[in-house]
């Protein structure tokens, strides 16, 4: 199973990442990764990217160092209404949008609260395409309810490589992630491995996520890293559902 894209990639605009767009693209070119996506933290994140960073994304070339650079964002889920921290008009312009829980923008509560918020984010935002790192130990969810909603709303489930790192602050995520993967396989929910890179040499680092995906027995066509065309088609299917 060959991976050709990694779209959860941060730049210095995220405030706590350390590489530029050009440095990220150059590393992708070096390792033979033809597609990356820039997904800086949206403005509600303390120290995160300014709104202008997102309104001005289209000043970037589509291809940098021979790598196709997709323009997106990692939005913050703000409340149990599933509100995100970019406007609907701006979300609609993005090539992809990840939405995630972060402790700086959503105070960890109980499983029901997190589940309601994740479900609302998927149901209420037609241009939110990917649920980011749902195995986060600080934001326990009802896996069945969340993955079933992903199936119904045509939302992609992210398998976050950084969260699976033994040194990650999102510790002990493997068991939950495997449960998520098995249910995704059963329900046909597409998954996407992501590096969540905050420094350029981590771009394309998807080994732990790939290992779990293979262990769960998902077929190649269900893993969107294997084809940029499949990834973009999955995004379009969600848009069509809400049209």
C-alpha cells in the first residue's frame, strides 16, 4: 500500500510549528511524496494563525518544489453545536478542512459532551471534511456514534500518526484508534493517515498510522492516502450530500 499524500502539515503560521511551506514541500520532494496539504491551526487556537493567513492562502503556488500543495486548515471544534473557527464562506473555499478537538479551545469534559460536539461538527459543516485525531485520550468519544455519523455525513476519519507516537501527549491512543479503524472498515468509512507534522522532516511520517491501518485489514481503496484523486473525490461527495 503506497502512500502519496499527507495533508495534516503545519507551518510557522500555526505559532508552535517550526518550518515554512517551502521547507515542508522541499522535504516532501526529497522523500518522493507528490502531494501535501497545508493545514495550519485556525485563529481560535492560542498563538495560532491569523485569519489573514487563510484568506491569503491562494497567493501560494499550487506546485512548490515539484510538489502539489493543497490549501486547507485545521479548525477547532468550539462547542457542542459543532461550531468551527472559520466562517462558512471561507471554509467553502478551502481544498480540504480538518476539524479537531484541542485543549486550548475546548475544555475536556465527558464522553457524551465530546460525542455531541464531534457529531454536530460533522452534521452542521458541509465543508468540514476530516475529523482530526479522534483517538485523543483527553476527548473520549462514543466510537460507534461518531463513526456511524461519519458514514452518514460522508466525513473522513483521520488516523493521526503523531498521536500514536509513544512520546505524544495524546497517550494510550492505539486501542481506541484500532476500534475506530475496525468500525470504519465495517461501515465503509474512508480513512486518512496524517503526520500532523510540526517540523518539515516529519512530513510524510505515516508509519505508525499505516501499521494500524494494515493490521485492521482495510482495503486500499478505503485509505485515501493512496490516491490524491480519491481523496479529492471523497471531499466532493460530502459537498454533494449537503448541496
